[in-house]
């Protein structure tokens, strides 16, 4: 990732430390306001094209603070903790600048998706954090429901399968939305994954040719 190193050397000082804490903290505040004060607050913060064209430009940022997990306080608390855990691990592995860049790419991808398709949210951005974590720490074990030990790579495979099924069953605009919103993951991991797929394909071709 030479291009990342060059960017970090040039712009490394322009980043927000502990960005994941800020994002999760914002989601906690929004969830609390929706639960106790105004349950419709998320409608004023979500990212939609009509609202942007009406001048509500704060949505370009505030959509990051709209929780994807609703329901009971326990469900939200577990989801918020898991999101913080993933983001903190990636921040520790990459450093503040690269993690900021990853989130920024996903954010800009979501904004572009909104302008093209009419809406966007943080579903793919948060999913991309899990996929990135699974690729970096595939053998790490976490406790499912705080009881069952499971390797992170299986979480990643399950999440990727859900995304692929959702992608395949969606309409063309939603497909485009999903792809654009995964911009951070594609930017960071796309070239490596593509190289691995090509290498696997060449190996399979070689095996088939040598079986004859």
C-alpha cells in the first residue's frame, strides 16, 4: 500500500484521534434521544437526496450517528460495544490516519450512493469494519452471546454471505448503493482480494491441466 504510506506522510496530521469513540458516542446520544425525548429524531438525521436538495446539508455528517441496531436497550448496547470493539482494533492496527481514511472513503461512497440512488445509511460502512477485522485477525476468537467461542473469520464469512444475498436479491439501484457504500473496503482490500482470486484461478487451471 505505497499510496497509503505516501498519503499518511503528507496528510497524517489531519485526522481525528479515537474516531470510533466519537461515532459510537454519537449513536448512543441519538439512540437515547430517540428513546426518551423524540423518537422521530433519526428522520432529521438520515441521509436522503430530497432532504439534501432542500438544504439540510447537516445530514452529510449526521447520518453517521443514526444507529443501525434498534429494538431493546440490550440489543443496542451489544451492537454499540461490538462496533466500538471493531473500530478500536482497526485504529490500533492501522493508526488514526488510515482508520480515518477508511471511514471517510465509506462515508463519501455513501454520500455518492445517496446522490445517485436517493438514500444511503451506514449499514455497509459498519459491515466493512467487520470484514476488515476478519481479514486482519481471522483466527481471533470472540464469545458469541458472551458464551460460545467462535473465530472472527466465521463472523466475517457469515456477514459477507448476508451482504451477497442482499446484493443479489436487490434491484439495480440498491445494488449500486451497496457497492458505492463499500468504498472503504474496496479501496483498502479490493486489489489484494482480486490478486488472491486471480492466483486461485491460475492454480485451479494448472491443476485441471495436469490431471489430463
